[in-house]
């Protein structure tokens, strides 16, 4: 099985990395692909270029077996719709289940995504939750796909909805950017190699 993490990664931090590492182990994934969004359709365009965000991601996971950076959204023109990304991955991996990991906040907004129902044609959707998370009442579309058996993910290529608790770290990229703008030290929130890159290129500095 292959895991998929999308995001702006502006910048990547230990909250992203810890979740990716945990789910790789929990679901016994062959690999986890971290896919930086070039033109995120559901949020403001990042001020940092997609190439720089990808470079920070590469630095963060260097020498970490099973985690890799996938540049397909950066190499594709137009808005970075997840449906297009999953369609492309499904053409590449025709016989392996794909697991798309999203946070609970993103799941609550899923019905606003581009052709969101079709995401299930190409992948399972795994919602990462914090301890104490209480899922909202699901409509019939979701309840028909909901499973609490992880074995069903391995036995089907796509189409299931699954909730998985992880020890999510309360770290946000926006808070890190604010710290750097205010000349505070973001140490221990993201890898030192990423901090060095940010300082070298003077990212997130006050204009």
C-alpha cells in the first residue's frame, strides 16, 4: 500500500513528519509520498515558491527510508486538484491500494473540494484524528464507505473511509512563519536543516 500526504508544507515541520512516520508503521505502507501543492485551490497562494517548499521537504526527509517527495503537482500546470493527483497516481500504481491522509479539519471541508466524490474512485481516505476527536454525523455517502477494519484497506484498491488516531503535534506552519517574522527561534519545531535553509534564503522575513 502507498500513502499520500498533500499540503503546502510552508514550511514542513515535525507535525507533518511525525504523522507521516506513524501512519507508515500503522498501515505497514511500502512508501509515503509527500506531495507539495503548487497552486492550492482551497487556500491563499503561499508566498514561498513551490520549488523552495519542495527543497525544504527534501531536506527534512533526507535519509528517512520509505518517505519520498513527489513533484507531480509542481510539474503540472493549473490548480493543484487532489483528484488530478490521485488519477495520475492510480495510472502509475494500478494494483496497489492508495491511502490519502487528511486531517480532521480538512475532512470537515471535504465536500468543498473539486469533484470530491470521485476521490474515492482512486484511493481510500484516511482521516487523521487527535485524541478525543468526535466525528460529526456522517451522511449516507460517507457511512456507506466507512470501515473500522484496516484489513479492508489492503483488500480493496480504493473506496473506503477510515478514521485513525495519531499523536498529532500541535504545531502549525503559520505559527512558525509568524515566529520567524518576529525574529523568534523556531528550534525543535522543524528540522535544523530546514531552519538553515530558511535563514540562508531569508524566507518569512518582515518586508
